[in-house]
């Protein structure tokens, strides 16, 4: 019994779906941060011309105010112009960064809409539990992880900055334009190195988060049994299972139609496919049957495989009602079916024998 209660089994798809509905998803903050930073840099580069034009425009506006008396109207105008230009400078970049944050989350666990995390839960404000979480092992590990990342970033950045300073003795001899190009080049190198580091951190964090997530969702054997019992009693699940079984049976039936000797039709409402293996069976066997659209599909497959389609409404209706798929026909219908098969075999140059 103790083994049944140990959480040793992988979570079922239902357990994972239930966790998602509650807002419990494997979200890596490092991945979201990395994507946001990447998009922010790309957006800044793409919007740099637009932003610089706005900054220059704002600068010229301020310069035009030199010597102008600061009345109430002028101050209001300064505020409106400044706010408008700041909006044009900041909003496009902010929007792209915000959208990137949403995309980073959707990339990790798909689109989920749930209000469960917003529902009041007074157990979350329990001071005793909160104190335990504050000094728990998880908080300690999270703190250690952040400290380690900061230390690595600081060490790498410091290492390259020291390397760059060794070049300063030569750089100070350059003209101003060359010095600016050198600074931009080194800044791009440093940014690229930082992005690679953040990408590594994001990948490691994603793997750790997903590992911990599925570990926390692990189930005991008893939980799996209880879930299975619960699902078995769910009418929607039963209906779904029944539908899948019917679809599988229909596919299997359709794959057997090409082996039929004849298809007897109504001619439009019913279609029954029969096969007669005289060496193995004592009577013809129904390999497929259907009504309306399914009947049309059976006839279509029959024609594609050069199987004789015979119109016999009374026999087609009786075969459909009294025979199941993969069952032999009853003796009462054998004479009528034998006449049809004799006609088919004669058309193929064969002889029909019971």
C-alpha cells in the first residue's frame, strides 16, 4: 500500500491539463527576460532613426524657446510638446517589448486563459506558511542561482573590459571618429557576449524549470487509479471513447472493402459489401455496410477497386438489418446472395459453388 502512495509515476495528460487550468505552468523567467532583451535591442536598432529624429526635433524646439518669456501658456505648450514627443519615442519600443514578453510566455506553454490565480485564497496570506517559504530550501536555491548568474556576468564583463583597456594606449592616438567607431565595436562585442551568456542561462533555467515542474506533478499509482475511475464515469469521456472506437471501426471496415466480391445497394440509401472465400468459409461474409453518405463512400471504393456493384433494394435492406460487419450471412438469405454471386462470378468468367 505504501508503494501505491509514493509519487513515482509520470503525470497523466489530464493532470497536466488540470494544472494548466489552474495557471500552474512551467514558466522560465530567464527565457522571458532573454526574449524581451533580444527584442528590445532589435527594436531599438530598427527604431533608432525614428527616435533620433524625434529627439532632434525636441532639442530644436527647446532651443527655439531661448529668450521666450515663460508664461502659463508657454509652460503648458512645453508640457504638451514634450509629452507628445516622448510618446512617439517610447511607446513603439515599449509596445514591442510588451508583445515580446507575451510571445515568450506563449512559446513556453501555449496560450492559456484562466482566472484561477486571481481568485482569493486566504491560505496564501498565512504568515506562518509565508515565513516558512521565505526561509525555505527553494528560496535559498533561487537566491544561490541568482547570485551565481550575477557573479558569472560580472566576471565575464570585467574580464573583457580589462582586455579592452589594454588597447586604450593605442586608441587615444586615434582621431575622434575612429575612437567612436572603436567604442561602438567594443560595445557590440560586449553586448553579443552578454546575449550569449543570457541565452545559456535561459536554456539551463528552462530545463530546470520543466524538470522541477513535471517532478512536482508526479502521481502515485493510487492517484492514477482514482483518476481513471473518475474518467470512466464521465459521460463526456465515455462519449468521446465511443466516438473514437466507431471511427477506428469505420476505418478498419473501409480498408476491408477492396477485398469484397460484390457490393449490394439500395441503390442510394444502403450498401453492403460481401466477400466469399470458398476455401475458408461456409457462407459469404459482410466486410462492410453503411447508410447514406457511408453507402456512397463504400460504392466509391468498390468502383475504384473494380468491384461489381449490384442494385437489389430488398436484399440490401435485409442484409443491412440482419447482419453485422465481419459476420457471415444467415442461411435464410443465402439463396438470394448466391444468385447475386453467381451473376458476379459469371461476369468474371468464374463458377460459383457453395
